[in-house]
C-alpha cells in the first residue's frame, strides 16, 4: 500500500513552496488586500512559467501533462500562501469544465492560453443566494445568445472568459441546463466588481444582454458536467484549505512559543496547548480525507463523488477552525489589520462558500453514501 | 498513490486469509461483527475461553504476536505484516481484547528488560494466551500523574516486600502475571524513586477486587498488596529507574496501528437508514443528515489517517505523529454518537436492556460505557498534552513537584 504522494510529487510540492515563499510573501498578498491591484499579475505570469497553471492539462493542449495528484500538491501550496490569483477559477473550474466537456477545437482554443497564463477563466454558476441547484438557474440561452445575471462570479471582473450554466428548457429537470463558453470581453457582457469578505480574491456580477455564447458539451447535459466539475474542484480546493489550515496552525504555534505572559510562554498554558492540539487534529483529519479525494480524483474512481464531499467538508471545517483559533491564540494582536491572521480568516470563510456551502456538501455526502449502500 | 499490496504483502495476505478461513471460530463471527462498545458477549459461550482457544490455535500455527521474535512465541514478522494480519483477522480480532495489555505493554517491557532465560520462559505462554498478564501502574493517588504512585517496595535480603494499592487494572481478575511499578525511594523527586517488577498474581498477599463501573460492568479491578514478596530477580531495570522502564511500556501502548478505533458511526448510519421519524425516514431529514455528515468525515478521516501510517510501515518507515489523534477523536465521538442515537429515539431512548430498548440497547450500552473511553489509556487532556508537546513542540507543563522530594509533595488540595 502506498497511500501517499510519490517522491516526485513531494519534490514538486517543495518547489511550489519555495517559489511561493519567494514570489508570494504576505507583503505581496497585501497589495491585493489593500486594493492596489485586482490580482498579482507578476505571480500569475510566474506560475505559468513554472508550468503550474497547466500541470494537469495534457501536453497536446499546451500543458505539462502531469496529472491531478501534481495539481493537488500545488493547490495545497497556493492555499498555504494565500496566493491572490485566479488559480481556482481558471484551473479547477474553467479548465476542468473544458477538459470534461469541450470539443477538440475548444480545448485547442482555451487550454493552451490557460497554461500560458494568457487567459483567465471562471465558472458562472450562481444567481444570488443559495447553493448549486438546477432550479436556481434563470439565465437563458436562446439562438446562441445569453440573457440574465450571474452573481457572485469568482474572479469575474478579471476573467477573459466564463463557462456559464444557462437554462435551455423548462421541463423542471436537470436536462434543462446547458453549458456555454462566453468571451467576457465581447459585446453584451457587463461586469461589475463586488466586494468579497476575502479581499485578496475578487467577486463580480455579470449581466448578459444578448451575449454571444458557444455551447460547451451537449445540450441538456450541463448539470451533469457541473456536478463533475464541482466534485473535482472540491478535492482541489480542499487541498488549498488544508494548506491554509496548516499555515494558520503554524502561525498560532509559533506565536504561542514566542509570546510571554504571566512570566511564561503562553504555549505552556493548557488552555492554549489544547486549542492548538485540537487544530492539529482537525487539520490531520482533513488532510487524510483529502488524500482519499486525491486518490479518487487521480484514478477517476467511482468513489470520487463521496470522497470529494468528505474532503470538502473536512477541509472546510479544518480551515475555518484553524483560522479562527489562530486569531484567538494571538489575542488582541490577532484582531489587527497589521497581523496576517485575518487574511487566513477571510480566506477560510470565503472559500467555504464558493463551491456550495457546508450544508450543501453535507447533504451531498449522505446522498452519495446512501447510494453506495444501496448498490 | 494506491491501496495495492506489494507482491510480498499480497502473498502474505493470501496466506493469512486462507489460514483464517480454515481455522477461525466462525460460529461466533456474526456476534463478533455486531459487537459494539460496551457490548461484546457471546451467547451460550464463555468469551474468555473462546478467546484463549483462538489465541492458542493461532500461536500453534505461528500467527500469534506476529512482530515478536520466533524464540519468544512470535513470527518475526514485519510491522506491515502485523497490520495485514489484523485486517484479515477482522471481527475475530475482537477476541484479542483480553490480551491487549499483555501483548502490547507487558511483553515489550519484558523483552526490553528481563533476562534471556526469563524471556524464554514467560513470553511464549504470554503470546499463546495460556498465561494472561496485566499492568499495575495506576493508583488512587496517581492516574494521569502515574509518577505520583505510593505503593512501596522495600528490600529485605534478596526479596522486595510490597505494600499498597493499585486501581484500574484491566483483567487483574483473570491474569496470571503482572508488571508492577512501585516506589522504592520516597526521599527523592517522584520520577527518581520508582522501580519496576513483574510478579505472579497468585502470590500470597495479592488481593483482587473488581470495581463496579458507572455502567454496571466490571472490566477493571483494585489490587491490594499486603507484604507481597517478589524476588529481586524479577526486577525490571535498575533500582529507582522504573520511570524510564515504564516509558517503554507506555510508548508501546500508543504504537498500535491498524487495529481501527471504534467511533460508533457505522452503527449510527445503519440505524438512521432504517429509522422512521414522524415526518419520514430519518436519513432524509436535513438535521439528521448534517449530523451524520460531520461524523462521517471524522470516521473517514481516522480511517485514512491510519492508511497513511500503514503506508509508512509498508515503505519500512516509522509512521508520523498523525496517528496520535485516533483515541482522542474516537473517544468523544462515540459518546456524542450514542447521545444522538438516543435523542432520535425520543422518550423511548431512556429505556435500557436488550428486550425493551431500540436495536437491542446497543446505543444505551455505548452511551454508558463511553465516558470510560475518554479516560482509559490516557485521558483526552493527556492526549492533547502529548500532541501539543511531542507533535507541535510546545513547552511541557510547569511542574511544581518536579524537584521536590516525593514525601514533601502535598497530598490534599483543601485541608
């Protein structure tokens, strides 16, 4: 049994960590946090040069042709560094949707641009509050054009194109939903920037007014593709969350070792030690669930839907838990703008929602476990 | 990344599987499979006898204490082979619970500190289950603070005379031997005046009294020592070096991997799959599903944490520290799971006993046994300290009794 990443994959993780610690220190994250740039363009270019953007894209489409396990280890480091770039939108959502459902021509058109950093993509799924559901989709597609409003769209204001879920039928079934690719720089598209609780990542509202759209995949199969994309993205995002959780735990641990109160390091008080021990427990549970998700994703196993939901839930809980208690360990300083704790807290809570919130995935996990039980 | 056996592992697994299929006491398989915390019993059979017979059969065929050297009753197997055996033994492994202390703690301590002749004499019957061992560390005055123990050992000629009391001794009532931690010098700091022995539990002056636990069962005992005489040849390690000897024992207690901790989740998931609430099946109720999902990911998190440790063993490496979370997570989880299962039963959840309670009282038994799981073998608080100190590198507690002679340490909180 080797339920672990290979030495080469671990080496890639080390490379990514080294690259990000040099190219994406907290100071760089703060440029975006403070609104000085919508995202870190230099970092985006660097990631492309390192081959990270196209690591799971086949070589024939301009990628490195490695695989999803390699993408998992990079995702973990992206989360750890709070990289302020549209990595998840472009790589986990847009690229995966095209890989799953795209025609050869669509793959040739978009994937090389994603790998080279020349195109930012996103998935336009949500329309106001609520979790992913075919019933919640009201943007319509008729005669090759889209009409309606998507919100929130992660990284929508900086994206070049979006994969859009739209309504093409009215039967009340999942088959009413189809996917389209829309060039966001073309006519009929209005983009408005929205404020995210995670200020290091953008959100947008996108209005389509007879916007030209190209079908992605077969008509009526949009929801099935969305479900697959969300499962894949859930695993990859869970690695980001585990990376963030680990970093928040380390920050708390380091502070507890350095900070003296009542004549001793605060890390010698059991109330603080036990809080950190519990953070370690949740981060470890999440990591192990993520490994299972990575295995299922990389082997395209039938267990992927269940494994993805478990990884998503566990990693969401761990990152939220570690980020919030990291602030608690830091005391008052943790609640200042100056300390980095709030950046992890913001990211943990925003990323918890983007692919559907905890309650959505809890429901999905039990559904999937029941199906497996019944089978 | 894969779950596949290496060719050698696969061959070993096939051999183990075949032997188990041909030899295991299958008439008990169903009952053992259904056993849950607080409720392991076989109808119409004495579980101790069944367990001993199975252990002996394994030992005769070379399947007992796999990782021990052959000379001491083991198989000389690798750590990963031991794990594969446990996986294949499955529900029959539940018969091993009476041997866990002996095999997991006493045996390794004997192996590290007993003389060669003693090892050859005592270890093979321990491996085969013909002799059962217990561990006599905890005392009324020393639980988590083991080094606070007060049982005295005084040298008289070639013998030591023991007086005092132990508590929480699992299986003392059916044990043949025990390892015993005593105080040999009360005038020095508490960790520095301890000495370890092993003794025959039938020695004159040893009295075992079962403790009636909060759940009504009696898995543990008090053991009283009145002028019990132990030959100096049965001392393990040097005089006053018992603390270091006990660390070997305790280290082994926490090394066991792959046996799988019980969380109660599979039982709860099954229960919810069949339970009808007023407004429909429990499994379709959103509140129930949210609870289940949260426990599901803890259970799977533990499962795959253990898979990571097994993978390290398979590569011939020492597992990382992540396995230290198992007992802490499972202990409080099984308590919460049981509480919730009763909640779902409403007022009827208060009924106990196999006839009147839901699912034959499985969750009631679990609930009443669960508080013990959070205390035995290291309390939740001790486990958190271990994680904080050994994994995260946080400072140890400031010990006000560290450099004080043992007999000067206060013994009462409020006068």
